[in-house]
C-alpha cells in the first residue's frame, strides 16, 4: 500500500489524431448535436466569433460558470468583455486536442487533455481530463457545465484532509470533484 501513496499517473492523457471523426453519429439527432458541439468549440471557443453565438446557443442558455451570467448575452459579454477574447480566422478544422466525445439523448460531453502543475513540486506537471458537457434542445445547447477536471483519490488508511467534499462513490472510493471557474 505504501507504494500507492506517492504514485502518479504513468501515462499522459493525449488527444486523438482525428478528432473530427468523433463528432459524427449515424443517429441524426446525435449527429446534429455533435456537429453543434464541434462548431461551438471551433467557431466560438477557438476562433472567438461570438457575434455568431446565436447560431449555436439558445437565447436562454444556462451558464454554470460562476463568472458568467446565464443567457446568450451574458455568455457573449463574458468572453468578449471579461475574458477580452478577440476573433481570429475560423480554422478549416478544429485545432483543440480532443480525448473523447460522448453523446446520449440530449447531452454531448467533450473531453480534453489538460496539463496541470503539480501543487507539491512546481517543476513537475501531470495531465488529466477536462470536459465540457452541453444539454441540447432542438440542436442548440441550452446549458453547459463548468470545464473541470474530475479527480478520484483513493483512501489508503490516511485521513483525506485536503478534500473539500467527501462522498462514498459507487465502489466505496472517496471521491472529490475539484471545480474550476473557467478555461485558462
């Protein structure tokens, strides 16, 4: 057990070679939602063409980021005025690294690799999975979750005093979700 206490991930989380292939489905509704998620990432998040946001987001868009107000206008304001994102040419293909895309019913979740500095040793870093999850209505997302890494830590006979929340997971592990306010 002692070996587990200092263990870290052995393999880095990396994006796949052809992420475009993940944004399609034989199911027409899932395909429409995946394509909308693809364009949100490519047009809005990568190229910052927030003047086109009404093509991809509902007017009622519910924002779970505590730094951005809900509603289409609030999201556009957050990226253009608070984050000061400026439009760049829209790329032919998405350039963001993608780990996976999962679509089920009206939800699309996109996972990204994320490099994080080791809080105990600033000369080291590790990778984890970061994600966006959108709920779609008629081909446009009506809400999103905060981009956040999910961390699962195992109790090895020691108190887990650095956890903000303690919850017994399905398999009896202690689980903490560390929330991050926004994309860096």
